[in-house]
């Protein structure tokens, strides 16, 4: 999947998991001669405050780009130059190349543990109280990744991602969600969304890296299943075709609309509590 699509999907997953909005179409369209349904949007499996839903969506959007840190020319490599470029060059070597270590169960676990460890670092500052310093610092990177991928900052202004990342990262450090464990949860969901998204393209992923689980010979002879489990140990359900395909764009239209709608509803709740 493309970088912006990964970011949008990550934010959508976070909002779907942490929020639940009741939609009553009958109340919206009262007076119509036909009955319209009422339903819930979102699962609310990890309920957080409205502010936590909004800030977590930004973090998850950035975390959904983390697996591509194994590619020196990925979107995030150009997000916070020169730091992001150096990070991607280092990660590319550690992960064994693109769609290897960072696109696996091991990579998912490593990113989550790193986020958990960062979330433990807190500082007590005069006038501000307890500040989530670790989550705030990592959020600078993650939010800058998301801002770059979603084209929220102009490419010609190299310093803009730093400004956006520092401002929003500082906001998260001071006004972090009260719910314990929200930061590693956001990183986990973002990275997992990325891996699943790439598994829906023809390239697929090797979830068991560094091990290679080869498909049986008879399996590779089957016309359709041969692309689902390859000899190189890659697994894919290529319903989206190649990265950036029309099918991928068609999927991201409703995903993006849901993300914008859920963020709008969340912002309304935040303002209503003021």
C-alpha cells in the first residue's frame, strides 16, 4: 500500500477500536414516510476519552508507517531530514531489506515493546505536573511521518514537519490520554494495520521472518493458491493488486471518509466537554 493509505488506515483502525458512535438515521431524517435504522459505528473495544481518541489517531497514523522504515526511499525517510533518513538506513540493514523484519510478527513485537518502554518515561515539571516525556518524544517522529504521508505539510518547506511534530508531540506529552497503556496500543494497531495492508497486495509479507516457511510443491501448482503462499515464504491475499492500484484507491475512499467523520465527531465531543 502507499504511504498515505497506510496512515489513513492506521487512524481509522484506532478510531474504530476506541470509539463507538450511535447513529440514528430516523432522528436525522424525522418526518420521512419510511423507517430508517439506528446503529453503532465503531467497536469501542479499548474505550478512551475523546481527547485520547483524537491524539491516538495521530499517533496510530504515524505508527502505521513504521514498518517502511526498512526502505531508504520510503515516505518516512523524507519526513524529518536528516534524522529520518539515517533511521531508515539503519533499519534497512537491521531488518534485512524491505518487507522483511519490520513486516513480521517479530517486528510488530519489537515496535510495541519499544513504545511500552517509552511510555514508562515520565517527568514531573513545575506547573505541568506529570508529563509523558517518552511518548511525547516518539510522537514527534510518528506525527511527522503521518503529516508527510498525508501531505498535511508542503514538501518545499523542509522545517515544517519538525514544527508540526514538536508542537503536537509536546501537546501529547502534556495532555496524554489518562488511560494506561494507550501509547503501545496505538503503535501496535498502527504497525499491525500496515502489515495486514501489505498482505492484501501482490507483494505480500513474511510474518515469520527471519524464518522462511516454504509452501509445499503441490500448493505452488495450484493457479490461485500459488500467489497466496509462495516458495519464498511470503503470504498474501492480493485483493488490492499492486500497491497504488485502483482497487486500493477505491478501498481508501470509504476508509478516509470514515476517519474524517469519526475525527469530526470526536472533536465535537472534546469541545462539548469544555
